[in-house]
C-alpha cells in the first residue's frame, strides 16, 4: 500500500503535466487497487485514509482526460462498488449504498474537472472500449451478475450524456448517472432490503425500479 500511496502522490504533484501516455497504465493501476480507490473516494473521514483524497482526485482527473482510460477506470470501479454491497457480515449494510453513491459522485466530479461541462466535453459520440479487461479480478457469480448489470446501465448513462451533449448541450446534471445509481440501488435492495422497507415501497424486478 505504501508503494501505491507513493505513486498516487507523485503523479498528483505532476498536475496537468501528467504524461498522456501514462493515463491508461494508471487506470489499470487504479482498478487493481479498486477497493482502495472506492474506500478513499467514498470517505468523509480524512484522518486515516491509505491515500490522500485530494491526490486521488487529481490523478483520476488526469486519467479522465482520455476517453478509453476513463472508461477502463470506471468499468473497474463498478466492480469494487458491487463487491462492497455484497460483502458478508456488514453491521450497517446501508453504508455500502451510501459509499457507492459518494464514489459515483467523486468520479463524475473528476470527469467534469477533466473535460469541462457539457458544452466543452471532448468525448467522442460513440462510446466504445474493450470490456475484456484482463486485470479485473475474478469474483463470485452473484457479484459478476451485479457487475455486468451495473456496467450495462453505466454505459447507457454515458451514451445518453454524450448524445445529448452533441445535440443541444442541455443534459441535466442529475441525469448523468441516474441509471447507474438506480442499478446500484436495485443491487443493494436485492441483498439487504428484499421487502422494500428502507425506501417505503416493494422491491421491483430488476430494471423496473421506479425513478
């Protein structure tokens, strides 16, 4: 962990001088440490984090300047969030959903800092990248199923955002990650709130949760 901390600190110091050729390798490193990235990105207590939150934000911002590197990073961190929701023996399971929401916001904030608001976003209209990423660790079948569903909804959010940005530039901020957030909520409810008591309504079939 000390090595990872040093790498993040070093490249955070580079700021906008971060080498473009290292964006994709850094995305791979971040995904390899996905649990740590999720922990730091979702934390509200800065006192005992394994990596500085500001440093991590800067590095993710630099990685997010490249569309494929941004895609690889977000693809991998989706798995860390789903795995956290599936973690056995949680004393306060609601916290895993709150953490997921904060990490999604952290990643979106870094993306906006990287490419600017909708009217100046530099991503291509066609959202494409290779999902066969070999450095994603193997997980259980239940986690993989949730992960696949999460990626589907996240990609749909990304494509909607890009399509809208290239048309009338008016894509509303709260819609950017709506599908992904709803998918996270569905996955959490499937495990921890089968009767829908937390949200005051019955859990719907996957893909049909009311928005």
